[in-house]
C-alpha cells in the first residue's frame, strides 16, 4: 500500500476524491495541500451527503472536508498512542465506526503513515510493522448495503449472511408476498427496513442514503409472472432499474450489483456447447428481454467512478425463509414427496442450477472484491458441475425419492436450452459452490418430514399464482430472480 493511494489534493473534485476512496478501500481519503501537508480528511459518506445537499460533483473537496482531523505524531511512543486512543472524543468515534483511520504526521505536518485503530490497538496500514503489534482486521471496503427486493427468496438468505459478516443491511421491498422472509430481522441492531416501491423515486433515494453499495434483486420474476401484465413488467423490470442505476451513479454509490439471469441466453442453437459471457444472446421471453435491456441500461451508466457488476444467475433451488415452489428442483422434489409423481416436460433441455445459499455468496464476493476487479463486469453465476438436462434433474429426484413416479411429457417443451460456463467467475473472483442438487432435494425431504409445506400449491409459494390471484392490486412485486 502506498500513501498516494489514499490521499487526495485540495484542488481535486468530489468525483475525483470518490474515485480514490473507492479504489483505496478504506472509505476515507486524506486531503493534502500544495506542500503535501495534511489539510483535512473526507469520507465517502461526507461526499454523498454533500451531493444530496446540492453540491456539484466538480466541487473542490476542500469545500466539504473536515479541516481538523485527529492525528498522531511520529514521535509518539506506544504508551502515548494507547492513552490517546482512550480519550473521550476518540473513543466516541471508534464507538460509531468500529475502527478509525488516523493519519500519522511528522513535524512538518506531512503524512507518513495511516493507523487503523480500535480503542486498544493501532496497526500501520502503510508500513510493514505497526506502532502497536496487536493484529486487527481492517474493515471491508463496504460497510452499509441496500438490498432492493431483499425480502424475497434470495434476498432473505443474503440479508442473513451479510448480517452474520458484520454489515449494516437495509432492505427496500413493498412486501407483495408479505414479510415472513425478513420479519425476524426487524429487531436486529444492524438491520433497517424501508417499505416502498422501486418506482417511487423519493423512497428509493431515502433508502439509498448512506449506502456504500446497492444490490438490485427486485422485479416481477419469472417468465409466466412477467407475461401477466407486459406493460407493468417493462415499467418495473426495466425502466425502474434504469432509474435506480442513475440514482446510484449521481449519489456516487459506485458499487452496484444487478441480478440478471442466464435466461438471456434463451434458446441456444448449440445447446451441447457451453455458453460463456461473450456468447450470443437469444432471450425467448419478456422476462429475459427486460433483464437484457436492464443490463444494457446499467452498463450505459458506467463512467470513471460508477462500477456496476452484472450477475447472470443460474436457476436457483434450496430452502429460504420466503420459499418458492416454482423453481425446477424445488417443484419436482415437493411433487415427488407429496403427490408421489412428477412431470418432466421434454427433458433434453440444458439448465444450470445453483443453491440459493451459494447464490448469496456470489454477491458477497462482489462486495468484498477490489472495485476494479468487478467494475463493468458480467459474470455467469453457478457451477460447471451443476449443468444438467431437465431429465437428469428428474433422475436425481427419483434417486432420493424412489417411491415417486417420474412421468415424461414430450408434448410440452420449454424453449430455453442453455449449457453455461462458469469459468470466468471461478477464475476472477475465486468463486466456488458448496452445495449440490442432491443437497437441495434432501433439505426439502427433511422439511416435509417435519410437517412443513403440507400445501405446497398455496399461491404464496409461486410468483405466477400469487400475481395472478392478486392481479387487481396496485402493488408490484419487489422480489428477486
């Protein structure tokens, strides 16, 4: 680490300062004058607040910086530093932020080091050895995350994982399916819920305030559900996505992760050949078309700061607090268990599959990666080992639930057919999955044996059935792919 990576000059603009902050990964920058002396400090939060108060992105950082930061002198002993860290004003800042970053200055007030400090510990971020030897964990580049559509199937799993890792988690969702996915989180000290529609610009701006990153999972989800009201699907799945990206770009929330789908590959002309992120796209549904349009709209927003990431998700399965039985592994499993028979339509279509727990981990990988690694990137999310023909998924269900009858219907065939490569995300983000289809089936077997999901046909478990039953309402689904 070099000091220049976390320092900005007084003359630099808010936008230039934010770029340095994003790439430095400390959520803070140290401002220097023409003589390279410490003039002040600024944080990503300071910049975003200034923008929302009307500051122009070209405003000089000098106008909004803190000109009187706390500092440590190079000649202080370890004992003096420990005493300093226990001062009331320093302790209050540590209490607010967990750790703080303190510039170390020489007699000319020039920065020579940065200490990452807790109440009892301070470690050098620049030099090989710190002032105090105790090792402390340096904070992640993201502290506060907004999940749009966070009450849904994937979102409710992701919320819990982020909270377990120490993040502040906010959710914007209109609770079309209710709040059973997140209701047990309401009392968590690092969880905040905003009820609202993604089309409501005031609510979106309110929820996004103070966020370091936005994960966009919201939308009318799935081919049948999207086809119920095409105009609303266009409005919610595409136009609102463009608006959300523009709000984040303007607010300098530059980490933006969008949940797309492998359905954008549609009907592959060569289904036995693996498709990667550069392969031709052939969406065969309005749902997939709007996902593709959203990808394009988001990437059009890219500039030197705004750094979105597109995740094309495999078909999900597995248990969630907001359970779905309109996903292939889940529905085949529950039908085999309850009805003692299940149907395979066609069967030769390829489909990539991904456990919802592993899916959530992909978003965390993106949050914790250096911003330059995920900037302007598209990743297929899944595992090469979990690409199967539908008939093969049916056989896995049969192996674990042998008493069920598997019926093949060749008169109804899903046009979607894609065999996807996940080499890019494995190589660039070191992403691997832990769970397999057999694990997802076993989870459902266990829950059914406990008496859960007795009425799996209830409309609450299906996006299409729910929206069809409630099509007269004005509320639009805010839940993930």
